C-alpha cells in the first residue's frame, strides 16, 4: 500500500513576499490523514484556505487561493511544488500575512524546511488522480494537456524572444529525490522592462536580485549568473508541479505544454474535473 504522509514535527521560515514585500512567518505543522494541505491565516483569526484548484486565481504573476470570507493566500506554487516533490499529502501551513515568503525565488528552501520537519507515514492509502483520457486547453499557440500515463511525467517548452532565454524544452519524471535534484533550485525570473509596470500595479515589491533572475535585453543582471543554462525552463517546470498539486492528490498522467503558465494550468485542472469520464480517484 502506498501510504499518505504528513510531516513529523513543526518547522518554520520567515521572509518577504515577492509581490507584497511584507515579511511573513510560515509555520508548517502535521495534519491528519485525508486532510490535504491547508493554509491558515493566523492574522485573520485563523481563516482556513484549502489547497484546491477550484478556489485558485491566477492573476498572471503567481497562483493565489481565495477562501471563504474573503481570506486569501498568494504565491503558493513554490511551496506546493516542494510538497509534491517531497511526497507530502497532509499538513497545515500557518501564515501571519497574505503571501508565502519568496525566500531565494525557488523551492529549495521549502524542500529544506520539509526535510527539517521530517516525514511521517500515515496508515491510510494515498489517493491519486488517474487521468483516463486526454484533456487539453489552448490559448493561441500556447497549450497544456494531461493524458493517461503511469505515474507523473511532464514535458514542457518555453519560448522567449530574449536571447538570454530563447526556446528551451525539458522533460521530467517524478520519482523519489528527483524534484530536489533537478528542479527545486531553479529560481523565478522576470524582465527589467516590466518592473516599472509591476511596481505601479502593486506587484513585485519584494523582488530583488537575491530572489529573482532579472533579464535585461539579452543579458542576465544577477552578478552570479544562472545556476544552470536552462534554469528558466526548470523553473517553469517547478511552477507546473506546484500548480498540479492543487488537483488534491498526486497525478497519474502525462503533462505536456507549450509556453505554460499559471492560468493555463488552472484551466486544465478545471477542465479535467468538469469531465467525469476524464479521471478517476484511485488508492492503495
């Protein structure tokens, strides 16, 4: 039997939100079998926000969750990607602010946080979302698709006019330790030309060269450069993994995409759930 897992003990990290710029403390705690991942806004009287695609909003610069009573939590994808990669099914993530901390702009610090907390097996079978037929969403040349596959695998392509990025393709298969080795350390990125508009919109207030790869024309502005030549597409894969975690359980399916983004990812999961013949929940 493939068991559900929670964390063994409490652990915490603090840092600024990349968009709000506000310092927030994240405390992760164990949760019971079947509970899933739940965010709690301690600054809003303990409002609870489940990690679910059906309450997700994708304003263009991240994935946010909107709970009942107006409570929300922003930029959840890097943390949820770490949960997926570590094999965490159930935990409580307590926040005293509106957004997950950006830390170094990747999932690396969240993976380390979960490692610090440790994993604990639970005597309940893990539920998995089995894709039974291909489901696809499109936006011009962009598309995202889920189709039947044993386990979770993904293949994505990104394409940017900036020569510093260009066209990059990456395949990934989820396996123990693979996320930490291949994906978790890839940082988020943005373009200097977009910074002024982002600031005016109240976004990217906590962004810096410490947590974001900044592309200016065809050059990388970060003094230490890239962690790998294809760090851009690896970060996009990180985002995909975080967004797919919102399905509510590991996916048995092949994810394929051209120029994926948070909005396409959320549309894809909603399309899957809208077609009862496209999926089944399995366990054991």
